[in-house]
C-alpha cells in the first residue's frame, strides 16, 4: 500500500547493517534479563530512546532563547540552572546545572575529562567528538587550539574558561546573542542556537 | 586523561548506531531509576586499564554495565551466557 513497499531493511533505522557484534548481543541480553526480572520495562527503554531523539536535543535552544529575550529569566538561569529549567516546565533529571554566560571578556567551553558527562536533559546525546579521547585530553590544556579546529577564533584579550563536568554537575554555555537578531521571536532565535554553541565550540550567527 | 597531549580532533559527529541508541537507553533507564550509579559504571570502565582505549565508547559502557549488574547479583554469569546464546541464535 505504501509506495515505499519495495524498500528493504537497509533503509530501516531500527537495524544496523551486517551481523550483530558480540557487544550488541551482550547489551540486548542484559536488557532482556533486566526486563524479565521486572527491574525495568521494554516500554521504558523505548520511551527513553524516543526522548533522546525527539525531545531532549531541542530543549537547550528553547531555554537559551528565553534567556536572550527575558533578562529576569536569564538571571534566574545563571543563579540556579536546574530550578530555572523546572520553571520552564522541564524535568532536569536531578542533576545540578550550571549555566555559564559568555561576555565580551569571557568565552566558556565545556568538557568532561572523566568520561562523557553532558547536559543530556537539555541537549540529548553528546556528539562523537565530545566523547573522544583527543577532545577530553586537549581541551583543558590548549582550548584555543581546540577551538580553532572547530573554526572558532577567540581573540587573545578574551579569557577562555574551560568547565569540567561530572556525574552530579553539568554545564551549559549561554552564548552572546549575535547582532542582527533584534526583534526576533524566541522560536526564531532557538533555530540559530545549535548544540555546538551551547558546548562553546562555536558561536551563534544571525544568518 | 584530561591535560595529556593528544592528536587532532575529528569534529564530525558520527551519530549512533541503532544498538548504541538502545544500549544508551538501557544504561540511562537504569541510572535514572537508581538501579546502578554512574560512579560505579565509571569505576568499572576505568578498571579496564590499558584496554580502556582499545574499546569504542559504547563497548566500554556495555562492558561496565555487565560488570556492575553481575556485582549487584541481578543475574549470574551462567544466566547471561544462556541469554546471549539465545539472542545470538535469533540473529542467525
């Protein structure tokens, strides 16, 4: 009935190509055992997968767009990130959230040198490079060189501050609102607020 | 690791395979419900020592989850091996 009826499973994102690795088999076996033992349900896993794809990545831009347009909200966000997000109607999943504001004098950048702690409740899953050994090693040692690899040049007279996350404390960068966005709605602003700008490796642009 | 010298950063996000999304949801569901704690998962991953860097990210987290769930006694090695055999067979 669908004109896509002739597609085979290679187009189905619910399958990986090729035979499963032993890691996949292990992971699936553990999941099935934990469901069989009644510790978790299949529904919880499905819901969580959907949230990571469809909901969590879009929360951060909405929160920061509000901060750009509402100075009182921005103040509350900087004072207590988690509480401010709850006021926004977001379940922040019980972690401390520290919002760090970029200014003409300071540029902020976040990392987790221990593993991959990340504000998932606001941004979804971290990108591959955030979890990479090279980013975790170098960003606390030579942040300006790392930023240049992302095409971001921070002038020498601007301080670069690197924030190291952990399991109980996550960071999010509040970038500076770019010139040329005067009068924009929160929705329009949220579109130029990308994940990378909230980690601090790039800067938002008005175009 | 933090502060050590390293090579160029691959700035492309390669996304996640389906099994990685599922493994991530499993780990995340278990930590959110406080069945296991992030710190014990990280300890189990760091106990890999030299092998830590040989494994890919989700291989490492899956290994850590295995160690911690066995420690907590949610299932035995034998149960896990039997379930893995069953899953493997399903793919054949």
